[in-house]
């Protein structure tokens, strides 16, 4: 006991000595100033020890006669405000905590590091006093806590006495000392309350929370009186106190409201003094403290609730308003338009904290299904809070999207190992006991999203939200449907609750969207854009429900019918937004007809179903094209044209492949014609995507990527057909790569001439739209046409098995004749078109023909055959040379006409 009392006395002495020394130094400085004035011959002056003290005359006249009649004591100066009054931070700067300010803070620490060490030492003194009692057991627990609390109060009192006597301004000799002592005292008080609860269990959670609230209130009052140094010391020390005190406890949930209280304290101090960075520090410390408590074994549910509370505190505390009234620019204004001004600091503070909260809640791991459900409830509550509670704060309107996006993303994250998803899937129909009800998990999640949609719809109908009415309407018609889509993609509710109940959920949403469309149509007399958005959402949900209930073919037909409905609505009500729905529907139809169920389904399903799906889609494209005619929908009609032609071409390709496969004994997919027919749908898709580039819009990058991907797949198939599956080099697995059918209606035409014709038609179609693509397409067309002609000549001389190892002399001569005819044809085209390039290509073919004859044909020719061959070649070359010279002269004449003409 004696040693403890002696230690307390030493601590008190250590506190008193520096204070007394500094006070003596201040008095000595004032006496020196007085002596300097007297020696300079000046009149007695009033010495003002500090801003709040009484003016004291240095000399009092002995008699009235000795005092000049005109001398009057100077007027008493106005009392200075308690504590320093630094200039408020510029809270409208883009970054409150920037590199410039961080450098200034480091400079301040370099000049005043002694105060930092002093504050840390004094705070640790109280904490070590508690730990010393624990380690040695010298004092009962209550006495240990009381000693630490007395030390904290003594430090606060010492700081307040220094501030009142000598001030805390930057120009006073006692600058920062009051904040140092008071801040250390606040930390000691926080530590004593924590020790009483966590170490010794002396008080219950209610009393502990009351003590922490009282300490926070004291810190709030002192923060009003002192400079920001006290706020920083108090916040950092209070956050570190639970981890410095130590001890073991199985119940640590109370740490989460404790750290939220610290953040609220810092926000309250900043609300009064407007230092800006104090709010950022308070929220950062609150978040960090909660994260460390979570890592130390805290429950994720408490951490999630604390984060949601911090997001709401960041909105309400800085302006000190129960109902937010944030005005001015929104954060999205600055992000979308670089020329726009930055929103006010309270708006940026709320946006930053809400973003951190939503990201954390989106990724936070949970231990139980109840905790996961709590996270969804908190995200939905934040949506409602920013849509309804913050209805009078237009600057916070765009922040409603953050918790909504977090909710949707959490649906996907939860599906990958989340306990709520695992508990839901464990009750699948195939595993559930008979006559047991299905879980309501999906219903609860969808209802939460529906509440957010209804709140956004209410905001869109308010007169005060007229400038953002369309944005709110878009949120209303997107949030709940996207939640349903995420549930379908990641949760597969139909496996648990059944197809019909899940489809009823979707149809209920569709009915709600129809109701919203009616409301918007009544509210908007001239502009029906909001009604159009709701109508699009309803149509999409109807298609979604059909997707759940119908077969593959029926769903495709239903989607095609919705395209016609959208076009009819556009024609009836002049709703350009329907064009976006049609574009999205075309993407979905392309996905279904090519990928899911795709080409594989088209090759195996009953032919009547395949034909119905493709023909209904082509008919819908034609009907929509007719309905939109004359409306100026230049972005949509080319898409309908290309989609109709493309789907028709794919259907023809599929029918031909199925007919040949059904009448073929081998592996059709490995033959030269099979590989080409399987590659053609991807080539058609690539050409359609290139044709759709003229529509522009936000889907332009997607169309480019689609054209590149499908084009690469199609070209890879053609190269395999030309190089690997070519009947000239491959007999197939069992000699099944032979040519079939009469010339020219044979498999060679399908494999090589059809792609050549497709490339030539595409080159003509794209010559004005994509001129850079015209030459590669023409070269590809020419090469495949030449390959087809050569293989047809080979088949004429050797039969259907082109891979046989023999080369008849007649085949060589046929190649020569074909080359001569090709050169003549190219030369004729060059004359007709006036193309010097074609003429040069024709002469190149002539050179190749000559080389072939002299190097290859001559070796096998004898007798009169050799004479006839070279005679014919010579005559043909002479005629070709004459034609070439005449064509060159004609082209020169056209380029330089006669000036007398």
C-alpha cells in the first residue's frame, strides 16, 4: 500500500514540476519585457499575461497630484475565447487529407515531437498503473480502477488549469501543453472504464457504456475548448485503450458500439470546430477498431451493424441535423463531368464512409445464416435510409446506388460458400422431406429489394425530385428485377421452391412494374419515358418468367414475340427507349440460338422445333422492321435486318448439315464439309456484329469484341477445313472424307465455294461501311475459290478420293488451262473496271502459268502433245500480252485525256 501511494505521489510530482517550471518561465519573460520598457524610458504599460487575464498596471500613482489628469486606465480588452481559435480548414478542397497537409502534419510533428511523446507517456502511465496492479495484486481491483480514474481526472484538471491561466495558443509558451495533458487524461478515463468492465467485471455493460458515454461527452466539451491536437490524442488513445489494457473476455460485442461512440465523438468535435480531417480520422479509427475487434473474435454481425451505424453517423453528425439537408453538387456530378465542382465536405465524407461500408458488407464473411441475412437487411435499410430519410438532401441522392449495388453483389458473393445460401440449398425439393414447406429465404430477399424499388418509385413521383425523376424511375424498375436475376443466376430458387412458385414471384414483380407504368403514364402527359422504362422492365420480367416455365423452343418464340410487342409500343406511343429493349432482346436471342441452348441444340433437337424457333425469330425481326419503318429508328432497323438475315443463314446451314449427317455413314463433324458448316454460323455472327457497328451506342465495344471472338472461331474452322480436313491431304478416320454429290453440287462447293461467295458478298456490302475490311475479304474469297476449282479439277481426273497418290497428265494440263482462263478473266475485269491492280494480278498469274508449264508440265509431255501444248501456250501468251498492252494504253488514256477533246 505504501509503495502504491508513493508511486502516485511521484506521478503527481512529475506532473506538477513541468507545469510549475513553465509558469515560472512565463512570469520571468513578462518581467524581462517590463524591465526593458522601463529602461527604454517608456511609460508604465499594462502587461497582459494572457488573453483571458486582468490587465495589471506596472506602477500605481502614490497621490492624485502625481498622476496626470489626462491619464486613464486603458480600456479592458475583450475577453478572448476559451482556447485557441485556429482558422477552419478549407473543407471544399477536393482532398481534405492530401499530400500537402500530410507533409504539414509531419513538419508539425518534427517540431513538436516532445508533446507527442509526453501525451503517450502520460496515457501509458495510467494503463501501466492498472497492469501493475494486475501483475502484483497489491491493490484491490476497485482501488486500481479508482487510481487510474483519479490520475485521468488529474491530467484533465491540469490541462484545464493551464489553459485558463496561460492559454493554449500557438504563440503562448504553454502551447499544446493543455491539450497534451487533457488528451492523456481522456485516454486514462477510457482505459479505466474498460478495465473496470473487461479486466475485473466490477460494472455491468450498462454502467460501462454509461461511463464511456460520459467520457466521450467530456472529450466533446474539451474538443470544443481546445485545439485539434486534443481531438487527435483523445481519438487515437481511446481507440488503442482496449488493446493496451489487455485482459481476456469471452464477451467483446460491446467493443463495436464503443468504437462507434469514439467515431461519433470525433464527428461531434468536428461539427463544432470544422477541422474536417478530425471527422476523417474519427471514422477511420472507428472502422479500424471494429476490424481489429472482428479479427480478435468478434461477431461479424456486430461489425456489420457498427458499419451501418457509422455510415448514418457520417451523414447526421457533421451538419448536426436529425434529417439530412445536404445541398449542392453530388459526387457523381464530379465523377461524370470533370469540369463540375467538388461537392461540399459533408457530402464527400458521407460518400466515402458509405462506400467503405458497402464494400465491406459485400465481402464480409459470416458464421451463421442469421448474420448473412442481417447483412442483406442492413444494405436494404441503407437503401431506404438514403431514399427516404435523406429525401431533403439532394446532394446525397446518387449515394442510394451504393447500398443497392452492394445488395446485388452480396447475392452473388453469398452464393460462393455463404451460410445462408448453403442452408437454402440444403432444402432442395429432392432432399426435403415430403409435405414440408419450402424456405422463405428468397421471398425475404426479393421483398427487401422490392422495398428499395418502391422507395425509388416514390422519390421519382415527388415534385421536389423532378430533376432526377427519370434516374429514380430507372432505379425503381431495375433494383428488384436485377435482384431476381441475381437470385436466378446464383441461387437457382426453382430447385428449392419449384418452378411455378418462383415464376409467380417474377410475375408479381412484372405486375408491379405494369402498375408503375400506369402511374407514370398518368403523371407524364407529354413525355412517357418513365412509363417506357417501367414497360421495358415488365416485358423483361414476363420473358424471365417464361424462361422459367417454358421449353427451349417456346421461350425463343416468346422472346421473339416480345420484340414485336416492343416495336408495336414504340409505333403506338413513340417510345424510343423500346429500341434499347429490342437491342437487348436481340442479344438474348443471339445467345440462345448460338450458345445456350445454341448450335448443339439445333443439331440434335427435333427438326420442327429448330425450324419453329429460327423461323419465328426471323419473322419477328421482319415484323418489327416493318413496324419501325418511318419512325427514324436508324440504330435499331439495321440490327433487325442483320439479325433476320443472319438467323436465316444459320438455319439453312443447320438444315444442310443435319441432312448430310443423317445420310452419311462416317463422322460428319470431321469432314471437310462438316468443319466448314460448323464454322459458318460463327462467321455469319461475326459479319452481323460488324454490320451492327453502324448503330453505335454503348454496345459498340461489345459488338467489336463479339465480332473479333466469333470471327476468330469461324476463321479457325475454315483454316482447319482448308489445311487439315482437306480431302487432298486427309482421308478421314475411315476414308470418310471423300467428296460426295454431283459436280458442282457437291461437298467441295459447300466446303470452299460457299465461304468464298460469302466473303465476296461481305466485301461488296462493307465497301463503304468498313473499307479496310474489303481487301482481306476479297483475297480470302479468291483463295477459297481457287482452292475449290483446283479440287474440282482433281476430282474430275482421280474420282471422289482426292488423296490418292497419282497425278494424271490431263490434270496438269487442266490446271494450266484454268490458270490461263483465270488470267484472261482478271485481265478482262481490269479493263472493265479500269483497275491497274487487277491488271498486275492477271500478269502475275500469267507468270505463274509459264513457270508451271516449263518446270512441271514439260517434263511429262512427249511428241505432238508437247508441240500442241507449247503452241497453244504461245498463242495464249501472245494474245494476253496484246490485251495487257491495250488495257494499259486505255488506262493511260483515261488518266491523261486529250486536252483538245
